[in-house]
C-alpha cells in the first residue's frame, strides 16, 4: 500500500513548555519515548524508509531509537519546519514518490490514518494531501482555508488571520503527504519572511497554490490523534487516555 514513500519525522526541537532538561520527544509515554510511538506507527503503515530529523540532544534521541530500522539527519540549528526538511535534501532530492511528514511529539497518530492519508494522496493525484481536525477552541493553531470546491487555498497562521479566518475551527496539525519532487522544487523558493527568521513548511502550501496545484485536507475526527504533546499536563492526559484503552 505505502511503497515508494519516505517518512520524515521532525524531532529536533527542545520543547521548552515541558519545563524539563529532557528533549520533548524523549519524554516517556506508556514506557516508550514519544518519538518511538510515531516511528512504530509509520512503520506499521508500511512506509519504505523512515528518517528522523534530530537536533536538541541528538545523541540521546539516536540512542533511544537505536534498535529500530531508521536513519538520522542532523538539524544543527533549528530554523523552522521548512529548514528541518531541507536538511534531508541529500536523501530526498532525487526521490520520485511520496514524502510523508510527521512529528516526534504526536504519539497518537494511528497507522490506519497514515495509510488512509497516503491512499487519498495517490488516488486523487494531489500535490499535497494534509490532515486537519476541527476543535472548539482553535486558539493559536493555523487555520485551514478552503475554496468553494473544498480544496485548500491556504493555511493562515492565527497571528496573521482576519476575524473571518479566526472564526474557522478547522486547524492544521502540519501532517502532510507531498508529491516529493514538487516539494523539493518548492523548498528552493522558501524564504524566512517572518519575525522569527524561520523557514516554514506551511509556506509550501501557498507556493503550490500559486502554481494551481491541487491541495486536499482529510479531516481526522479525534483531534487527540494529530495534536502534539506540549506540556506535562498534556502528556499525563495522553497517558491516562491510552491506559484506559488497554
């Protein structure tokens, strides 16, 4: 099902809101580091190759995942999600297939959701197929803006959104399947045009749209599956939820 797919798992950040010296992706959930849950879901979905982007406490992250069949790429400076993907260019630049982007702090992502995302991407021949979810209090999340036909026109960051856009409750968890060669071309057009001086992967959506490429979003019913763990409280709630499921 998911042949010809490389999965990039972004796991380079520090995670300051965890209020811990430990890199966020190494915090344990049901006895395994957060990032291990993500790797195992991707591999159960059948991706051909798994690449983890490491940065903060890179050696510890590598050691925690040493028994899994994965490759590592170092993002020495963390300059945004687009910059993280750029670090993998030596691996992906000639690859003609699908590139799946996941995050090391989203441990609830299910293999069947990944399979469904990749199948939709392939069947619909999209340049990008992303996951989205609807939440009552979208707060600081980027909003998914669609056209009359239901295709995604842009992802607008909360701080840049108009009042009408802020009223949208469909948000972007930033999980994508890209037509890889189209993504590689778009990475060359990314620029750090923001206050943080970072390269945002979300800007690829605007680049694709400007070229009239097709972008679709698949809504995930249970938002817990696609939202990252950012605080000790969220980690505790996730642990409690998973233990209830066992």
